[in-house]
C-alpha cells in the first residue's frame, strides 16, 4: 500500500536526480491520488512534507511547483542507481551557517528570499520624494493596519491601528517601555528562569527585579504576590515561556489580569513565539483577555520572518498609545520606511499567512526529526522535556559535567545550544541545554545529533 512517505520519497528523488526541475509543476493532489489509488489526504500530506523541507511551493490556483530556489543539479553528479549497486550518496547539507542548534532562530533556509527580493525591488523602484523625508515615529500606516488586522484574527487581540507602534524588535520595545513605565527603585516581576537580557534591562533602568518561580503552569502568580504584592510591572511570556517552554494556564492568566486591575500594575506580554505551538491550536494572547487595558503586547518579526529585519511592534492600551508614541519619537524617531513597506505588502497579499502555515509544518517535522535523532544518539542519557511549542528543545543529559561546559564543548564543534542554568537566579532549575531545531532539516538531524554526541561525550 502506498503511503504518504512513499509519495514524498518518490517526488524528492525525482527532484534530486534532476527529473523534476525548478519551476516544474507537480500533478494536482486530486489527480495524483486518482492515479495511485490513494486518498487525496495521503498526497496532501506528502506535498506538505515536501513543502516543509523547501522542495516544493504552493501557488494557489497555479498548483504546486518545484521550488525555484533549489540549486541546479550538478550535471557531473551521477544519478542514483535504479537497480543493482547504489550510487554514492551526498552528505547532508550543512545547517544555516553559524546557527546550528541555537534556540529562537527561524528556519533561514526556508525563507522565500526570491519573493522578498521582488517585493523589495518593486518598492525601491516606486520610491517617491515623500519617502525620503522623516517617517512617522509610530510607523507606516499600511504596516500598522496590517499588524492590527493580523492580530485580530491570529491572536484574538482587538485593537485599532493607532494603538500599534512599529519598533526595532523586542529589545527596542522593552527599552522604550521600561523608560516609560519605571522609576528608580520600583519593583518588577520577572520569570525565573527567564530571559537574561530582560533582567539586565530592568536593572539598567534602576528598578529591582523580583524572581518569580515558574512551574508547569507558567509563572506562579500566587508566589509572586507573596514575594512582592505591588510591583510596578510584570514581564511575562504566556504563550511559550522562555526558556522552559510551558504555557501560562488560564487560571493564572486571569489571576495576573486581576492583580493588574486591583493594584494598577502594568503587564508586558512578550509573545515572541506565540505563532508556533505544537500542542493543539495556538492559544489566544493574554492581551485578548485584557478588559481593563493593563497589558502592553509586544511582538516581533524576528521569529516569524527573519532576525536581520530588526522589526517588531507594540500594541499599547488605548489610553497609553499617544504617550508611548510620543516617547518613541524622542527616544528613537522611527524605523526605515522601505522595510516597513515590504512587510506591509507581504502581509496584505497573504504571503505572511502562507509562510506561517508552511513554517508550522516544517517545524513539526524538524522538531520530531531532531528529537528522534537525539534519542538515537544518546539513548537514556538524554531526556527531552515536553514543550508547548516554540523553536527549541529543553534537553537534560545524564553527565557529570555542567550544562555550561557542555555548551562550550558543543561550540567547539560548531554547534550553538544554550545552557539553562545561567537563566535562573533565585532557584536552581538544574542543568539542561536549549537545543534549537529551526535550522536543522530532517535530512540533517542524525548528522547534527551525532556531532553533538561526539562533542559533549
């Protein structure tokens, strides 16, 4: 019986051997299913797997075609033998240069660079005199409208474009909001373990960070209130806690919002990987439950598009939007217009939604492949903790060496996992490595896991 992996393997082999070339159109799923005598869903699954690995792209009514971005086959490379002895196999392609196993980096090899280049060229050719002047500090109207529309559908956030501020990524937004909301000596709830740059930014602002423990339900709000009942601000990652990967439970979300309402505290919601969830449907943002306008929602295109773009956004409470934009005017002045125009176009024409769909499939495949490869390479010496989503695995190793030492050894082999222990400061969460899978394809997983095994022993 023909399964989806059989179809996937046949098509992939035809592409790799040059029988199907870049731009060639594949049979429709319906037609191929009829020819093979299988369910259409079987072909759809095979095409989704091929798309996730970058072999094919869907063009809607234009059908499914071999990716135009695939390199041309070397004519001197021998074709795979059809019978008899197998031809020599090429080794797996290396992961994206410099980003192997580093957490939080999207699949750079799967980004639609050709389409992006076309959009950049189009907007550059249409550059008008007005585009050379100072941009509005809040960002281009088209992009603010596109972000507001996207968040309403994808994250359940009802907001006006006037509440959206375009920033230079998460750290830019964090610095702005800390300057705006904090006074020297005030207190801030932070997750423990948590994102170290956030703690450093709070300390640099002259405030006192309060370490709040995190368990399987996310930040412990009751413990936070016992430690420090009335801080000025809470910084939280509800959808996918960094670094443990758990989600903030609904009771704790409601408790956190109730705390903010009663005390007048502010919440900074860092939704850095909320689009990528591997357990059920994506959870609505904490901001979607905010009825008292106490949540500043911060998103970034560094995870959904690429980090080199350096673009993110803040959704401010309606009553605070003007104050936030005015502060941004004096502290930053706004972001370059060309990149904003391209992102707005990318979103408005449906490319963003299609890209996210493709990446969710690809990450499911890459997560499973690397998890299996680590299990095969390390056996019972490695334990992968369950995670609600995101772009990294939390892996604990049965070894006498600290995770910092394991990370150092891995770096010597060109791999860049990140140790967990330095991210805790009030409670010891043990040793583990954060292992990113975004830039390790299914074909590369065993080779990369083997390199990690050889590096850390």
